[in-house]
C-alpha cells in the first residue's frame, strides 16, 4: 500500500481514508488532494509515484497537467489586458490579429474568442507529428481555418484550440508569450506554483501523463 503523506484536519479524516483507499483498492499510481475551507487548508495529502518509469515518489510540490483549467488562466490574462484598456472585448479580432480575419472569420470579435462562439474548435485536415508543440504552426493554421459555423451564431466548446486563439491575442497585445505573461503578471506576484509551459532548462517536479 502506498504511503500517504501530508496533513489532514481531524474533521476530514474520511477524506484521508478515501484517498488511501484509492491506492489500496483502485490501482491509483500517484495523486494529491488539497481542500481549503474559508481560507484554511484542511486537507493537503499526496502519495504514490509521480513517475512509475523511474519510481520517483510523489512529493509535496509535484506538479500535474491540469488540461482545461488552463483555459481559465488564459482567459484571466486576456481579461487583465481588457481591464487595463489594452484589449477591447468588442473589437474585431482583425484589429489585433489581421491574419485571423479570413475564410468567413472577418467579423469575429474578441469576445467570440473568449465565449467559445468563434467557430474554430478544431482544425480540418491533419497535422504533422509534434505540430501542437509549435505555437506559430498552430496559430497560422487557425488563422487559415474556415469556421465550422458563422462566428457568434452558436457556441461549441473549443476543447483544444482555446489556448491558441485567446493566447495569440494576449501575445499580440502584450508582446509576451501567453506563458510569460501569466508567469510575470499572475504566478510570480501571487506566489503560485502554476505555469503555462516550462521554461528551457527549468527543472520542475512534474508527473508525466499515463495515457
């Protein structure tokens, strides 16, 4: 049975038991859970392996990939720029990203990028292996992409593309990559262990995804 480390308020002992039970009965590999109530951390537990390939144990500051939670961080960056008057939510995307205004997206607005109505939740055709790691490749493909519906007429969750559509607006307006803007304007000032991307040479304790 995997060792569970951390701390847990006595009132939440059932959480500790359930957390440990996942390792004992449900083949959990490695995990962490934190619960905050009224500003007080009442549960902060971790256990198992962060990397089964090497046997590296899950530690207090092991980081995980959070998938769509990054959309909230991305949108926050855009709204900070809007709050500063640098990004107009009602303006055409073309005002900031002229290349995007093609193939039926000419009237798309910034707010459509943010509310999942801009019509590019996916790319048609195929991508070369590794293309999604290349920012310029992805934003260029999205700029050329014909919308799957007329922008603003319906919503469809931009599951994969939100980071590039909104993130490119952040980059164009701020002059910094999305990851750099978030790090300098949000994470560092608030002391957050949250990042969009990893800087070259940065040695972080990150748990790899098990497909």
